[in-house]
C-alpha cells in the first residue's frame, strides 16, 4: 500500500523502530530521525511530509546526505522508502517493535 499522506505515515511509521540488517532508525513525532548504522555510526536527521512524499535530510556518521523526497510503501511488517520520488534506490525496513 502506497502511503500518500502525512496522516497515513504517522499512523503507520512514526514512533516505531525500523530495522534493516544491522541498521535501525526511528522516525519521531517531533520531526527527527535517529538511529544507528551497521558499523555503529550515528544516524540523525529531520523529516517532514511534502505532498505525497517523505522529505528527509539525514547524516550517517560524518556524511550528510542531500535532501530527498521519497515514496513510502507499506507491506505487512515492512516499510520501503524509495529515493527520488520513487525513481531511485529502495530501502526496505522491518518493523522491529
């Protein structure tokens, strides 16, 4: 199911721990993203909702990723973020809470 608005996103994702291999993140209600990468690097950033897309700016260790609008798809206990409005690389997380 495509998540197309902020209400759906908040109900489905916000406040839940998401895991992908050794990486985990939490997208918080206050607009923050936090977590830890596979190699132990801190993941930190901010998010907002823009039209039908998840907008995020995130740092992974010392590297800051460029702002990106991402398509979000929920499928059972998994959530997929697809970069570049659905035209880029996809990352699938499992709900870990």
